[in-house]
């Protein structure tokens, strides 16, 4: 892997290291206008919708998303295609003598690599998904032409705060004075974003009307995500016709966003109560009557997540995921009182037991859960 020697679990929130790195590299990110996209849920989808709209208009686009599903190189997209690991290794090798001693974290390296890669490729627009919050996320060292904030809800409470108000304040920090800030946030989160935009002099645009065209990704909020991307594209000077917009939105895709495999398997990276409610509503609307495979990180509101899904699934197979942050048997046992729970040793066992029921199956709870199953189910073929 490109950053195999960098500990991806080390967090050190702040902007100074990235700013020093970009300054030492001659500010490659200033060679193209770029967009920051923050939010609790829907920001990855919004990035892809915006990417496709811009591509349909003939723009060259670099997009970085976080986290990845199966491969590190998924984080770096050039004109809608995943960048190669070999290319990313070359970029890192070239800039290592300049920034190698700056003790960049994994996430800071991602921002720096994307900034340089997009400059080398001469993109017209760069799209950067904010990894965590906004205020101290590495991507906020950039100077975006436009900032977007999708839905805001409870997540990453250890870093961002325990209320929607606190979390929205962190995300609002990606706004820039005199520049557009688009959001689909509502309620208390929107109140905070309004106040912050006013205080820094950002030009706030509140997006409340969903797009009326079909989108390539399912879910009740995707029409709002698409509308957010469309408005941002217009601000960048791209105004597609209805047919072009329909094509761009209809062909947009990210793995693990209510992704259907065959006739009876659905995979979704829902990893907080808000996104699990969206998935549950979709399953209910589709008449889903089946079981679930669930793997969650211990620092999430795992009880609420399991409780929401259990109302839809007749049985849940719980398992740890391949991460030091995974929940363990102690956390899983706390959900047994909900009934219809089987605790498994790993995701492979959980999937096998669930699949053997012959019932429709949903795989969810984290990027790790979906990534592990998807790698075999879609990319390699499930081992016999």
C-alpha cells in the first residue's frame, strides 16, 4: 500500500503540518479551483454526483473520498476512475524528500497526495471530501472556492461533541469569507451554520428542494445530495441540460451505498443511527423480509444502530470487524436483549450463517463490514 508505513489509526487533528507541506511544495492546490464537502451522511455521494455533472460538461475532475472500501487507491479519482497505486507511489516518492520529515498523519498524507496528483494531471476542478468534522480536518488547510455541507447528525462524538449543535459548528468551519457555502442541513444544525456563515461573511445557500431526476444511488436523501451537487456545479459555471443532468446523476455510483448484489443481497455502509434509519426506511419500502450481517466500531452508538435494524430484520448475525476500533463480544452481548441475535467470531462466519438461511440479506454497520464482504462477493468470488 502507498502509505503502509504510516499508522492510519493515529489521529492528530490540526492544520499546521498540511499547510507547511503545501507551502513547501509550492501550493499545488492553487493551480485549480477546489470544493470541500463536509457532513455526517451523504458527503461521499454528493462528491460523486458533482464529479459526474462536471465530467458530463467536459471538465477534467480530481476527486478524493474518505474512507475507502477495499483499496487505498479508491480514495483518489481522476475523471471518474480510480487512480493506480503505482501512480500514487510515484507521487509520494517524488515529494518524500520535501515533506517526509514533517510527521504527516495518514489523513494529512491523503490531502497532500491528492493536491499534488490533481495538479500534475491538470484538472479543472478538485473535489475533496472532508474526513472528520471540518475545523481541524486536514482538508480544511485548503482554500476552497465553494464549500458544501450535507446532512448533519450525531457521529464521531469523541472528537466533534455530543450534540448536533456542536458537530454542526465543527463542520461549518469549512466556510470561507465572501465565498459560497451550500448546505442541506436542517434544524439546529442549520441554525449553527447560518450563524457561522454570517460571522465569517460566507454566502449561504440553503438547499431544500430535492432533485426530481432518478439517481444512480438509492436512499431517501439522495435526491437532496444530488440537488446539492447540482447547485454547486452551477456556481462553478456548469449548467447541464436536463438530459445531461439525468445521465450524470443516473450513472453516479459508489460501492456500498444501498448497493444491491443479485436479487437478495443489499450492502450499505450505514454506521450511525441517522444513516441506519435511512437504510431501514429503504428496506421497509422495498418490502424486505430477511436477516442482517452487522459489524460496528466500538466508538459508535452500536446499540441504537442494532435496535433500528432489528425492527426490520428477523435475525441479526453480529461480528467484529478487521479494525482495532471494532466492537468486541462485550459490546455485542449488550444487544442480545433485543432478541434474534447471533454473535459470530468474524464477518465471514456471520455472512455464511446468514446466507444459509436462504432469506434476503443486508450487510451493514461500517465500511469495514461491507468492504470485507464486498471484496469477496463482488471482486473475487466468495471462497467455497
